[in-house]
């Protein structure tokens, strides 16, 4: 089946996927753009893990001011090519991530970035809470481990429930974007400002 070049261009613009991937998706879906996007997402999610090792040096810094002008966020989101960095879908992802930071106030991107002293302090607090609740000494460490996981989901951006769909994490949303766009995407860093904050 001959795939029209204008459809390849449209699909590439909408997804950021490569030319050959777009041709394949359109060929497999009888040139239906919506089905082709779905095809790329379904096929790409499995491939997203393969892309995670690829270097992401391009991208953008997105700034977001929350309505009321009391919270502002700057976030750096990287991808592999400047073509994808200009893609509206990539820009929407950056906006969604900035809104997430504004709404949920994470302190870091990944759990590996949580300072060890903060983690140890939180563990101490959780141990004391469990002891005050009358939990047996032999299960306190298991309780602390479980509660630390909840702590990560509060302070680590990638582990937070996504504010637009609480059934998915931010990591799930980024993985889907990697699958659809076809490039590795990395949330590098962010800064959150709140009026009257430190």
C-alpha cells in the first residue's frame, strides 16, 4: 500500500516519530491517522525502555505561572532532537509536568535524588510513629519500608500520581510520551517558586 507523503508528514508532526515508523503505522492502519497514533503508542510503549539509555541533550525549559500569580515553575525537559523539542505534543508534556510541580510541590525528580539525611530523618519519624501506635518491634522496619514508599510518592516528581489522572504516575505519563514520540525523554530538573516562600 502506498502511503501518502502528506499523511506521513502529519503523523510525524503529531507524534515526533521517525519517517519509517510513521509509514509503518499508516500502512498497518489503512492510513487512518488516529489509528496510526494508537498503533505507535501501543508499539512504542514496549520500546520506551530501549530508548531510556539514549542521550537526551535537546529539549526546552518551560515556565509556568499558576493562575493567581502566586506559584511559578521552571522545568527542564530533554529529548534527543530539536525537531521533537518543537513538537506541540512535547511542549504539552512540558506544560503538564510544570503544572504537576506547581500543584504537588515535589522536592526532587527521582528517588535517588532524595538527600540521605532527609531520608534517615523521615525513617526515624516513621519508626517513632509505629512504636507509638503500639506496633510490635519485629514489624516496625517493614512498616517503615512501606511508609517510605508513600513518602517517595509525595516528594519525587516521577512517582507522584499525575494530577490530571490520579490512576497513573508521572513516570507512566512520560513513558507514554516516549512511546508516542519515539525518543528518550528526561525530566532534568525544576525550580518551584511560591510567593512568600523561602
